[in-house]
């Protein structure tokens, strides 16, 4: 297997070579190889193949999200601004809404459904609503966020209902930018939160169609932008492969073939 491994992973290879190498080893050997070696792909460039190592997507890490949330308590001059900023960051984190959707979020989009709070995202062409559960910390943050000062009876969480929506969206964008700058997290901005949620869902077994419904994109776009390899997806495939081989001649060491 070392010879096969070297031919596949240590130099650029053609498709025919990969196929031939795969045929020489058993599924168990090939699986052991993929589990123990860095994942690499062959990429076509200037008429020949090159290797490139697949890396984790560059997304906000849990510690960085915590830093961003802590930064909400350091911006502005009043608690009014800080509480609203925290609610907006958590909306980005848990719903993958775009800034414009966060800025214009209406209160009636949060509702109690079967004993669980949900947020309405959009209506599909089929007429079916797309809903997401609202985690307790997001629900608490939305309840704590004060209504717009100039219109406390506004039907929106963050907009007073007056002026142009685009102007308000730009204001919310500036507020969030102040939070990201105060957090000290390099390259922090709103859009990566969408990719974070997509990557987490894919890593836990969601299909491209499921994620597309949540993000409001097509499955093809999700596959292109969010279908990058990750440790979570590798772990899920490891588990699936182990289930496939349990009870067969290709089972991992220590398992017994079931007759």
C-alpha cells in the first residue's frame, strides 16, 4: 500500500494512474489510506496536474464569534446601541440572514409554532414557508433589544418605518462594522456567518438542497461556495464508511464478520 500511497499522494498523477492504483488495493486499504493521509486533489493548470491541499474554510471560529459578541458591549455610548447590536449579531449567527433582511426584520416574523419559537425566512415557489427555530439566546436578545427611539410602536425590530430602507440598511451596516472592528477579529464582516451556518449544516448531514432552502440560494451555488471540505464532513464520512464495512471482510481491525 505504501507504493500505491506514494503514487497517489506524493506526485501529480493522471486519471488513469489513479484508477489503476485504486484497483490494486482493497476497499479497506484504500479507506485506511484516505483516513491517515492529508486530503489532496489534482488540479489542472497550464497543461499539467498540480497538487493542492484542501483546508478548512476560512470562517468565524467559536472563539471569534464570542469576541464579536463581547465587542457589542464596547461600542456606542448607550446601552440602546449595544443591546440592538447583540441581537443583530446573533441573527447573523443563527439565521444566515443578509444585512438587509436583518435591518428590515419585522416582529411578526418571529412566532410560536407548536411550542417552539421560529423565524420566518421566506416563502418557496411551492407556497411553503421556510422557518428556522430560534435558539433561546437569540430570543432573549431580541426581547432585550429596545425598539427604535423615534417610533417605539414600530412593527420592525430595528427600523422606525420612516425614510428609505436602503438608508437604514446602510446605517445598520455601519453599526455592525463598528462591532467587527472593535472585536479585533481579522477580516470579520457579516457575510461569512452565512457560510458558517452552511458549513455546519453540511457537516452534520444536511443536503445541498436543505442548505439552499435556508440560505435562499440554489443547490448549485451552495455546492460551489459552501461545499468545501471540512473536518466535520470528513468525520461524518469516516463514520459512514465504518458503518458500511462493519460486518464485512473489509471491516476495521477488531470487528467480526457477520455471517
